[in-house]
């Protein structure tokens, strides 16, 4: 399985910005994938940091919104069966999000709970545009910070 993941990762790197968009879309959805490796590799290969951050942010936001719309469908049995997210997790997240609203989509970038946040916001029928905007800003800041930290770490090692 690791060889398959490595092959897909290399394929997405070879595709450049469209590959980064796809990897980030996968990572933002319920499919486990690491877009960070693709983004950092593309930046190190000379692609624009700004273009990479934008492609990754857009892809990851689209992936996150797929989780939102999965929740909006309200088909709990589908979510449990196909996406391996237990109803109890969605219920706990929905309870936590009550009264906080769509701005909580900002935190959809968090590992392990980000997808659940997006699904719960869909269940709650939070405002789609506020959810989209909040999610985009959170994911944008995450990718900017990630690239900044990784580039500084790289420069410190190579420096």
C-alpha cells in the first residue's frame, strides 16, 4: 500500500499545480492523504510559493466542502458506512458547535476533527457562504504557516 501511495504522490507532483489541487482536495475530504509533501516538493522544484499555497488552499477547501455537503445530505448510515465517521462523533461535534455557527469552519483544517466539523456544520445547515469563507481563511493561513515553517527549517538545515 505504501508503494501505491508513493506512486500517487509522485504522479501528483509530476502534474504540478493541478496535481497539488487534487492532492489537497483529497486531503480536505474524508480520504486520508498528505498534500503537504506535494506542496513542499513543488516549491522546492521552483514553483511559486504563492501559486502553490493558492492551489492547495482551493483544493483543500473544495475537499472540506464535500464533507459539508455530505453532512447536509443527512444520511447518517452513509457517513458511517462509506466514510467511517461514527454518528456519535458527529453528534458530539454538532452539540459543541451549537451557538457558534458557521465561523467554526475556520477550524476545518485541524487533523482528525476537521472533517467532522465540516460534516456537523452540514448537518446543522450552517450558512454555506460563511462556512465556505471561514473554511477558506483557516486553510489559507494553515498552508501559509506550514510553508513558512518548512522553508525556514529547510534553510536552517541546508543554510
